[in-house]
C-alpha cells in the first residue's frame, strides 16, 4: 500500500507464524492435561491436631507416613498443573485472536492495494 511502510505479505506471514504458535500451545495444553496426580485436599493429621505419636506415622495414608507430606505435595502439584493448563488455554485463545486480526489487516491492505491498482481509490 503506497504511503505506508506495511507489506501485506509480511503481516500475513506474521499471522501464519502466530497460528502455528497457537497450534503448538494447544498441543502443549493437551500434554499437560494428560499429566494427572489424583489427590484430594490434604487433611490435617493427628500430629497436626496434637494427638499423634509426634513422628507422623500414626495417621499415614501411605507407606511413607504423613510426615513427608505426600498428600500436600500431590495437592500442590495438581493445583499447579491446573493453573498451567488454564494459562495455556488463555495463551491459545489470545494467539488465535491475534492471528485472525493480523490476517484481517493483511486482507484489508491487499484489497486497498488491488483497488489502488485498478484506479478505484
């Protein structure tokens, strides 16, 4: 488009690159979704209430005892994965919208260039 420093092909190329980025981000979101550690909200153990043996083994739900805090780690990990998944979905949505906007801009510039070449502008 004469008078502007915009090359429609460059804008369209940027849109395609962002579309590819959105596809890769979507694939990453699906991969993160496959990583799941079942964990409920960690409950306070008898030691936390002052009723246990002081070593965390009295109310263990697994062989390591509750003193290692596996349930707490699993719960925190699960929440982190959910957050990352949510951020990736937002990123995909934003990238798709940006790519669509860039493609619309490129199409507009191309139509103006065609109209200018035809002498209708």
